[in-house]
């Protein structure tokens, strides 16, 4: 069953077309990778799903409900969580306080929000850093903190924007382990990623964009042998 359905979505900024007629689905509990060369339109599409942009055309549904054009806070309440390419942490606040800000979307008592935040910090392997200021954490730690904070909003769909970028191999493995745990909790994941060795082994499906259009969709094996995908990444041999 599809949780997210993106149908014929286009997004234009004046004369620039960032996405054109993009259609794909994300099933319940699926990990779907969204890949493509720089400038392919991946983050713009993310922003349309998360409510930061309204599509110029097309529809986006979450569990059968139309969400295109809704503001980010409405999308969040309906079950769409997201992280950003650059981890947007509250640098002067502790890791626990960062996650508490998201927990309070649903929890009204500070004590309940703190307990919820501690649970998600443990989920992201950050318990030992709960009282550490976010600004003093490593890039890898801040990325996992951003994931913990997004999870505290209780999403059904989590949009992750390059959570593995700039990480060393052991940090990539940590990030991969967290994504797999998210799927085990029944949360669907749509992951924009340039680190293909991180997303390819764990994705149920890969969607490939190039110059704003979808050029391929299928299993990682199918996509990696697709001539249009190879051309988009490598150009003419």
C-alpha cells in the first residue's frame, strides 16, 4: 500500500523548471532513495512534499489525503517529518533540548517531552550526548540529532536530505543503521543521497531525477544498470 503518492508534480520558478511531471510512490515502511546529479531537482521535490513549496502542477497525497500546498506545520502534524542538507540544530541548546522542541508538537508537559526526547536520543545512539550543546557536536552527531528531532514529531513519512554527506565510512554505517531502525518502526523513508554506497544496499526502491524529470525507477540493481542513469552520472563515454 502506498503511503505517499506524488503524481505529475511540476515546480517552476519564473522561467526555470526545477521539477517536471514527476510521479512515484513510497509504500508503508519502505525506504525509497531519491538520487540524481547535482541540480536534478531532488531538494525542490522534497520541499514540495514537506510544504515549503507549493507545486505548480500535480498532486501529493499522504495516506489518501491531499497535502500539496499545505504549510510545513500542517504537513508535520499530518505526519511528514524532514531533515535538511545542513543540520539545522539550535546550537546553544543541548541535544536533549533540541529534541524536546519537536516533542512538544504533541507533548504538553515538559517532563513528558523530556522523556520522549531521551527515548529518541537513545534511538539515534546519542544518549551520552544528551546534555552536550548541539553546536559542539560533530557533523555526524548533528545529523543524527536532526533525525532524532524529526522522529520526535511522530512522522509516518520521514524525508532525509543527504544525511550521509561528508561522513567517513564508519559514520556512514552509523547513519545506515539508524535508517534501518526507522524502517523497523514502520516509518517510511524518502532519502535524497549522493553517497550511493550508503543508500543502494538498503533501499527498497530508487527514483532517479535528472534535470527535473524522472528518468528511472526500480530496484537498486535495475537502476544501476539503466543506460539513462549511467549517462546522467557519467556523460558520454
